[in-house]
């Protein structure tokens, strides 16, 4: 079976990490979760202000505080963690985006089956993470030639028949959309511009659920929530009140990590502060 790659997307490391844990467990999940629409509430809070020219107070209404939006994104699938992420999303009924690697779809029969499951799941949107994952993590070489970059993303799009133009550049936290233009590594600027000029919308991330050398999550679910609270409070996201979370399917291969993901999502769902959306709903995420 061909191995798949999980690479820290803000890391220059060119490590190839092969999963060595084969899961035998099947997850029998009952889809009893109830995802409540978290669209901006129309509830109005009533406030009273005094008009000095009148004796009676003037009663006005103002919108209740707007919810902040979290975008869950999973990179590098399909692989051995993808199916477990899908199960959590389906049980919790929350939307998420998968930035898939074209050749991972054809890596094995199991990955092809996972790909079919991704396509059929209504809580999923599928985006483009290149066909070869930057020539198998050879980032410098890949991004030095913008025509190679564009053709690799186009190959992924064509091969998988993707129905949108959202892409994420492997190993680069770069943004190209109508509302955000940001480049983390200047050597990749020309390639980023070329992607945008060819009609792609490039999406980076604001926070990452990181992993260690053993492919274990570095932050607990509570720490991840605190990090999200902090970047939003300190206006450190690309768009105020919107936060894109990056993590990787491959990290969710065993029950401990899957539980962390589920706990994280349940805490978001139970919060009045947040809602979860597809990246396609991000402000400016259309060309
Ligand atoms: Zn990646």
C-alpha cells in the first residue's frame, strides 16, 4: 500500500512520514447529533437611550453580538485518518473542508473508497492541495517554477473533477483572494500570483492544530479553543471574527486523537460565540 504524507504545512521540513499503525476497529456511530444552524442570529437586544430633547426615553434595537466563524480544514487526505474525521463530522453534523492531494486518491483501493465517501458526505467540501504535494515535499524546487505549480494544481482539479477553485499551497501559508493577499515566503510569491491569475483562490490558515514526531496532537482540545479565542480577541486573524484552522486527516488514526477532535467540535457547538462554516463561505473566497 502506498504511504501517504502528513507534513506540517507551515514547516519547511521535507519529512516523509509513513503511517505504521493499522486500525482494525470499525466505528459504529449513531447519527443522533443535532447540528443547530448557527447563522447570524436575528435576535435583537433592546437598549434604552435618553434623548435630551424629550422627557420619555427612546427605545431602540441593535443587533445581538455577531458570532465568530471557525473554518475547519483537513489537509493531505485521503489517508488513514480521513474516514475517522468523516465519522466525527457526520455524527456532530458540522461542515469541514478537505484539501486533498490528487495522487493520494489513487494511492490504494482503500484511499479510493475513502475518496468516494468524501464526495458523498454532505458535511464535506473538497478543495485542491495540488496533485503531487509540491513534488513530494520538494518545496523550493516546486515553487521556483510557477508554471509547474499551476499545472500541478490544474492536474489535481481535472483528475478529481473538483467543482470549485479553492486551493491551499503545500508548505506555504499564502493567501490570494479578493479580500486577503498574504505571502509567508517571498520565493513563492510568483507562483501564488500565477495561481490567482489562473482563477484559483488560495487559502492559508490562522491557527494550526500541530503534531509531534509521533503524529500526536500537540495541543489538547481546550488549548486549541483557547488559542482560537486568543487570536480572535487580539485581531490576529486574516479577517476579523473569522478563523481558519488547519489540521491533518492523518493525525486522527486512533481513538485518543479522534476523541480530542470530537471534544473540540462539541465545545464549539455548545458555545454562543462561534459557528462553523465551509471555507467557500469565507469572505472573499470567490474569484
Ligand atoms: Zn499538505
